[in-house]
C-alpha cells in the first residue's frame, strides 16, 4: 500500500520529533532528514509530497550557519518553514510560529497529501517487506517480554511464522509472572518457536557479593550476551537477528545536525564470528505507534502498555549485593504495588512505579517479639522524558492499603517508606 509522506529537514531546531509526531498525528507519515539532503536523495523517498524546514531563529548549529540545498529549496514540492526564515528567489517561504498542528494541516491541504498513515497499513507493508528481506531464511530474536521485543516478535511471527526462533532468557531479575506470560502468549497462544532459558542460578551466582551498581549492570549485560550467544550457536542456519530498535533510538543516535544524545546500542556486543544481518521492523515508529501495532497484532493490552522496566531488572532495585531473600521481597512487594495501582486505575496515570529493598534493617515488633527486618521503599513518578521526574501524589487510603498488604504478605518486611524525592537530584531508580 502506497502512503504519502512529509520530510522534515533538520535545521537544528532541537524539536524535530515534536513536529514529526504532529505530522503523524494528522495521519501522514513523516521522516526527519538531514538539512543538506540533495534533491536526488529526496526523490528516492517513496510517497514524498511536501517539505518542512524546521530550524531555530539563526538556523545555526555549533556556531555555524546551516545552508539549505538550492535545488531542494527551488523544487516544486510544497514547503513551509517552522521557527526560521527561508527565501526562494527573494520570496520568503510561508513561515508559521503558532500552533504546530494548524500549520501541518494547512500544508497537508495545500499539497494534497493523503492522510493514509495507519497502523493497519504499516503492518501490511512491513509484512511484505519482511518476507522480501528474509525470503526462506531464519531469524533469531531475543524476546525479553518488553514492549519493543514483543511487538517485533508478533510482527515477525505474522510475516514468517516458524522461520522465527525467539529466545527468552530468565535472568532471575524479572518481575513476578513475566517469564510465565512470555511463554503463555508467544508459545502457547501464538505458537512461536520459543527457547526458554532458565539462567537464574547462573546470573545470581555471578552477582553474588557484588555491591557496586555499575559492576552489577556490567555483569548482567555481559552475562546476557553470553547466554544469548550460547543459544544462538546451538541453532543452525540463522541468517538474521531481529531487533526492537524504534525511531527515537535512531534519532537519539543523532543526525548530522542534531547532536548525539546517546548512542543507540541495542545491538551490543555479539562476537564477530556470529554474523547476522539485522531486521529492525519498528525502526520508523514512535513508541505510541509501536503500542498501537502491538494491539493490532493481538498482544495483550497489559503487555503493550506496560510501564518502562530497566534491562538489569529488579537487580537495581535490590540495592547493594543481591540476596535471594531480598530479591523475593522486591518481587513480591512490586507485585502487590502493581496490583493495587491497577485496581485504583493509577497504572494508566503514573509513568513508572515500583518498590526497592535497600540493604539495611530496622527494629520492629511482630507477635510480641522483636524483629530485625527489611524496609520496602515505594517509588511512583511521572515524567515526559525520564530526564526530570516529579512525584505522584498517591491517595493516603491507597498507600495505607499497600503498606498493610506488604507488611503482612511479604516475609521479612516490617516497614514501608514512600520516596518523595524528585529527579533531579534523585534518579528514578535507586541504583
Ligand atoms: P534513572 O534512574 O536514570 O532512570 O532516573 C531513567 C529511566 O531509565 C531506566 N533505567 C534503565 N533502563 N537499563 C535500562 O534499560 C538501565 O541500566 C537503566 N537504568 C535506569 C529507569 O527505569 C527509568 O525509566
């Protein structure tokens, strides 16, 4: 299915994603391209109907004036400028600084762009593209159960069925019920080839006595690659590696104009002799679009709309050296918190909410006897971008219920605290 598209030329505005998302919200596919893209390169973009020049007041980046390509500026495609002036043959391009969505609608009407960017259309196109790319070869995918890898799995399954093998590594740091859900949804309900690897003892063994957070992260990351690699070597004739790369990962790696925020290292660390070609079917999508695709492919709502969860999992919420006892306390208290938040409808409202079990003890009284138990810390934050975060105000009665359940249901816990610290200075995670 052919779809129309608008290209956004990056003249250093710093908010290209905002414009790209606004165009897509209007039902038109959009892509951010380098400011000095040539006409020849533009002509290779399928369905291109209009251009948006997006820049700051001086169109400057790193003290340098950014010069538009003359041929592109003079081409017949309808154009607008946002946040900066551009002139063609002495005449300024229409330039709007008001409400973004209006500007975009005016451009769409003027250029007769069809609003035909839909998730159903995307799925249909991607399935055709994946079948063409992969042919009769085999694909391997690390399926963590997170939103991106789950949606990639569902899409690949629809496209190539049993040419796909998914590997789910249980490192022992997943939330309660997660490995079971991955097995149920993908293996039992969708019929995927799923290799389930129980690596709990192996990870916890490597982590034993390691208290430094960065060291813990490194061990978890490196061990994950090792386990995945071992599984990959057991399988024959794998040609492709599926990746849950999404559009913000690519944008964050930086274009020519926008500075590199962080390098995208989804691929990370597989040995050179394991050579796979990458399959990245979500690389054009923003997160909300990934979720919509997941739902359209029949994944459970809770899986597709789940809160962010760090790669090192509960490992960074069981502070200091991880013990099985404290890990269980984090897992059980987190499950209670999630259940109560869902009942109260807060799971739709709060960006991230979880519990932490620090490596300290305090005195308590249980059944008339002194106890020397652990505290559980609750954290619930809202944020746009995870760079700053504010504290969610939780109704007192709900907090009371959660506290009660945690101190009665989780063995070895005698105290519950609520973390009121915003980011900055406190990060969202405790480690
Ligand atoms: P912080 O703690 O830095 O977290 O305020 C910001 C966001 O990033 C997540 N986070 C991680 N995600 N690997 C990940 O995949 C990590 O090591 C990691 N550390 C933090 C955190 O959950 C929050 O959403």
